[in-house]
């Protein structure tokens, strides 16, 4: 198994604020994508992302419904 290294820590650079533009270039995310690819976990990763997105979408709908009534 390959060792996962946080590129920000290795370079001695303070981690930046995570934005949508720099999300994929974050060292941790790159290592996560590499791990999924090397271990053939694309199907499982897709299922987990669908689950997480559905939970976030439900919580956003709930927030919108409750905030409009106040």
C-alpha cells in the first residue's frame, strides 16, 4: 500500500482556504483520487458520493423550508 502524504505539510506551506477552484488540486484530494484509482474503488466511491450529496440536498431543503416560515 502506498503512503499518503499531505503535499501542503511536505512543502511547509500553510493550507489555503478550500474553494471550488482549488478543490481538486488540494494534496489530500489528489491522494484520495489516487487511492481510489489504484485500488479499483470507483464504483464504491461513486456510491458514497451519491449518498453524501443526497444527505446534503435533504438538509438544504429542510433549511429552506424552515427559514421561509420564520
